[in-house]
């Protein structure tokens, strides 16, 4: 795909909203809490992409959510979840939790470790239906992931699905590896977030480094090349 065909907006890591509360060090790709940027309200149905580090034995006390799809992805350490549906689970890297807040749910998220920081991504997706019954589940996605490939682990009509046109994919790539992602929905775009490493996008001059993100539209197929060993998350959503 030629650069002229593609609409790409790059969000560099150091341009994100940032707050350090002592127990929580957090960066916001999109407007959240005290960070407000009218140019960064959302990417289609993708509303929140928070990059959180929580110190041991600390976390988010019980608080409400409504009409939002919430995906939490631990990158380091152990994440403990509790909610008003009486779920109580601890997950680690390689696992995710998916919560449909629907008509309303209360939940908490804590660092389950007494000596290790918790690093995790908290992602909110706007649902395509509201006031549905709330639900929660956690999943081990490691069996779905293939090295040096872009592997989709959340998709409509599968065991792990959101109440929205939304596909989440993961790739761990060796240096020099090129992978292709074909968009799966209608009137969708894809947001790429580099967890570690550095990638080049298609034939453009766009380079993304650690914790950089990019919203890409007006394409059918996307190609990424790892400039060093890289881990990336792709989120395709309705626009």
C-alpha cells in the first residue's frame, strides 16, 4: 500500500498524557482523567489505551463502569481482579481479562505481588449495544500466538469477543521479520501500539519505537517490518 493511499496519525510515546500518583505511573494515548486533548479523544471505537505501572500491594479500589468493553493485558507481574459479579482472579503475562460493563459493574484491579511492579495495558472499546448484562472472563491467549506472525486473539464470533466490531492481534517479531495484516471488518481502521522494539510500516517513512502508537485508516492490507526484536499490539475497530 503506497503512502498516498494511507491515512496515518502517529502518537509518539513522549506525547501521551502522563501522571505519576506514587502508587500508579500512567500514560494515556487518548484523553483520560486529567489529560484532555481534543485531537486525541478516540480512534473509532477505541476509547482508552492506558499504559499503567502499579507498585506492589497497590491498585485501583472498587469503582463502577457502564457501557464499556474493558480489556486488561498484563505485561509484567500479576494482576488481581475482583468485581460485583463475585469474580476474583489473578492473571499474568500471556493471559488477558475481558469485561463487558454493560448495564453496570463494579470492579477493582490490584498488583497481586508484594515485591514486583505490575505493568499492564488497560484498553476500553465503545460497545455497539448498551445496557446489556455485564460479564467477565479471563483467558490464556498463549496457545493462540505464533512467533513471527500476527496472531488474532479477540474477534467477533469466537470464544473471545467484544460487543463491538473489534479484533485484537499480537506479534512477537525477530529483527528483520516482515508480517502482513489484512483488515477483517467493514469501515474499520487499525491502531498499532509498539510494546517493545521498533517497526517500519509498509512503504512509508513511518517508524514506530517503544510505546509509540499509530492510527491507520483507508487501507485493506498493512505490512510491518521489525527493525529490532519487537512486540506489537494491533487493535482493529469500527470507525
